[in-house]
């Protein structure tokens, strides 16, 4: 690949899941909307894709890296536009990233916020318009609530790799199943088996009509597989732990924001009205609830917090024989 020059980033983690925001050196991405820009970035050999590889692959990243490009919003009704990326491509939604963007926008002064109270950071993402509601007290950010796109059930009891999965949309399409239904648990000790099983489930569901988005084919296809365990309840709330395996075997360290939205849609469809305490494989927690019900689906609210981990300047030495890097998984 050609040298991209100097690239600067500000990095965060949300519930343990990384989020690398490119603050300088990103390529131009033409298009009338964020979803259009994603289509451009997906073209083989695009500058956006080559830079994604540089920032995700080792030695600058790792197999579970996540990040974004900031792009213009679709219209003046939003503060920011964002194109999400990971090791294997460009995703349509990212709740943990939206939470990190809310923190970033307020801390860096991209969106003015009062020292006390809530400030809405409105963000256009490929799946639609979402909000990061940033709560401050005494000038300190305490929490961020991700308000996602309407989420809904696509299908129930779909067979895949000898299992039965439920399909739901939360900005991306997720296949969901109890971990125990395949003889596993949603915990770190079972990650190798969970990753292998998720890959097979995704492969079996490729092209399945139940994985199609009802109005936009560009949002179709299973993005992630969610294995969940039921845990003892917490003060009138449903409590679950999950392992979300997305893209090609990547494991979300957070409880997964858009995946949590998909889980809320499934629970609401089952008649569950209590809020959801959603735990991750590393023990981090999102607190989620259905804010309202629309004709398109349930509107999820997912509360979490992101923390800045560093500021970086990356470059590619033209003499580096490893070029944009490598992945070992």
C-alpha cells in the first residue's frame, strides 16, 4: 500500500472494548450520507480500507481492534457523522463506540455541554441517527446513554449449525441463543469454543432470508452472534451475561451496545418489561431499557461509560517490510 502519511488518533475503551477515533490523516470519503460513505469505503483497495488495516492490524492494533472515521453528518440535525471499522471491515452500528464518541465530543469541545445535567450528542451512523446522552456533574462526565435506532425481531427459532437461534436487529443483525443450549457458558474459559461455534452459525446463516433487513439490503446479514447466560436478577431488573462474537471471530469486551439493543427487542417481544442489566465477558456492565415503542420497533437506551486511554501518532515507514501489518487470527 502507499504510505498514508501521519495519522493521529484518540483512543478510548468502553467497558473494556477499544475505540480508536481518527483525528487527523483520514481519507476523503465521498457520499451524500454516512451509509453512502460506507459503500465507498467497502470498495476493494480504497484508501479508507487501507488505513483501516494499518490501524487495526498488528503491530499498531490487534485482531479485536475497533475504531472510526469522523465524517460529515447526513444533515445539520446531527453534530457528527461516523464510519465504524474493525479488523474485517466497516460495521453499520456500534453502541460502545457511540458512547465513546459522546465522551470525546464533550471532552474535546466538539459539542458544548453544561457542567451539570445532560447534553445530547447526535450522531449519524450507517444504520441511522443515534444519540449519545452525556450526563455531567460538577464538570465531570458520569455516564453516557446510547439511544439507538428502532430495534426489532426478525425471526425466531432459525436452525443454524445444529442450534436454534433468534434473529434481531439493533442497528445490525444479531443471532442470539442461550450458551447452555450448545453446552457452553458465556465466560472467558469458553471463548475458543464460542468463537468457533459463532463462525459456524454465521456461515450457516449466510444468505438466509431471515437475516435480511426489511427495507435496506445494505443492512442485511448477520454481523454478530450473542451467547447469553441468565443470572440472578437485580432489584426488578433482568440480568444476563453475554459473549458477543462479531465480524470474523472478534470478541466484544463490552456487553455490546447494538447487541444489547437486539437483546432488548427480543426480551420485549417475549413480554419482558423490566430493564436489562447486561454484563460482558470481562465483567463490565451496560444498563438498558426500552425507552418507547414505535411502529418500526423498540427504541433502546443503553447506559455505559468510556474512558480515554491515550493519544497516538501513527505512520508507515516506506521501508517497513511488514507494510500495513498482519493478524494472527
